[in-house]
């Protein structure tokens, strides 16, 4: 049917987060194209009714809900596909060789992913969609990345030739470069972004951990009170939220705020473990602190691409005492470790300094 049904010139189908969210690089590029006078017609595909209504209210006639006859029609007629995760973003539509696939991905890799992991490990990560992920991972016509480092890692992870990569930067980061050029008023907000570990954890134990499993809520509350600070916990998107009794601790999941960068704007310090979110954060040149409290276990279960100390700038904290000390120092002297952060930024993001959407638009506007 795909070969016989004529394609609609300029129609591009966008998806993200297995069809569940309106977010990430796909969203940034989708919205950017809507601001431009171009022959392209971007359509967002989702299986989430809430997302459908959100996008429809902002961009009428530019979203389709799947599964439906209309979604199949749009899928068959589209010339190009834009993904931020995998083929699951297309809401269970089958892969078709007639589609020109643009992969934006959702983060610079620190851990082993894709074909660098065993099939059993992939199934743990992707659940029922693992087979689809394995089959479709190589079916990419263009893979947009932010650096030579990212190109090499994704090429190995998905067995994609180097000539399919385009170094353009990440669309979602364009506005962060604008923010980084502005003076931010001094603040006391700490953002904690634990990484994904495994599916099926219900609320997810890492959503309940307050930076370190040996720090309880009372200790954290007292520390925040003493330092006149607040803590925002951002669980991974496939994990549920958690409620805390402290008025200084808030858990903000993707339902409350789908765009992590909105939290970046109000945060003064980022604390994470193995999440590549810190790479985007480097653009802002604000303090980042690492809490790999289960480094040995995580490395065994997931694998890292290099030794942890080679992947992240300091400080790396393994105990509650180290964490509280480093956070206190960051609140007083945010420029500490600024040089090391800049060195890592050059590796992961190079010197593109924004403009990713414009670069990608110029490429995808050409004939596939």
C-alpha cells in the first residue's frame, strides 16, 4: 500500500517518547518549523489523548491520534519521519522502506545502549517493544548529532555508517544557549535528575531517593532549611512520581512538566548520577554534582562507555557528607569547577552554540 499510495510533498510525521509525550528534540524541531514559511507540513503523531488535545490547541490540524484510520492515512502519505527515541515513537506503525527516517535521539550516550548491549538486556530496557527496537534501529537515513563523540558512539551502538550522520547540534538546546548569555539572579534551587534503571519499579525506587539512599527526608529538609534552598526531583519519564511531606521538596514528573529544560531555567544546581541530562546543563555553566551511589551495581547491570571519572566533570560524591559539602560549596561559589565543565562541554557539544533547528531544517527541506 505504501508504494502505491502517493506521498504528500513536504509532509513530515513527528513522534517522541513511544507516542506518549510531546517533548524532546522532536518537539523543538516541530515547533520551529511551524514558525517558518516553508513547504513542509509537520504533523505530530501520538497515542495519548491529552497530548493530542494539547498540540491541537496550539497547532490546529497538525496532530493525529493513533491508532485510527486517519493516523494510518497520514503515515502512508508522509514523505519523512522524525524520531527522538525509536520506531516506537510512530505509535506501533510498521516500518516501511518508503519512509525517509530522520533520527534526532534524546541524549549523548554515557552508558552502553542499542547493539552494544545483549538482546536480553535490550528486552529489559524496552519491554514488549524490544524486538521492534532491534529491527528498526538500523533503518535510519539521517542521524543528527551534536559532536564527533556522539557520532562515534551512536554509530557503534546502532551499526550505522558514518556518512549517515550530520553534526548539527540538538534542537532542544537552542534556547539554552540564549539563556546562558543572560545574567541569572542568584537562587537556591537544586534539581535532581536520577537516570533510568529498569522498568516495572512501580513508583520507582530512584524517584523516592533524595540524592542518596542514606539521606532521609528529615535530613534533607533540615539541610535545605539551613541553606534556604529547595529541591526538585525529576524522575525518568517512564517512572511514576513520589510525594514528600517536606514543603521544600517537590517531585515534578513529565505529566506536570514534559520539558526538562523548563526546570533547568529555574534551577541553580544540578545533581545527577548517570543521566546525560547534565550535558545539556553544561551549556548554562552552572554547578553540577554527581551522586553515583550504586556505581558498581549500575556499571555491572548497564555498562558505561568509559570509566565514570572520564565521563563527567567533578565533583563526584559517594557519601551523604560529600554531597552536602559539595552542594554547600556550589551555593557559595558556583564558579568552582567551571573550567572542567567547559572541557566536558567541548567534548560532548563542541562549539556549535545553538542554531540546530535552522541547520536541520535546511537539510530536511531538500529532497530526501
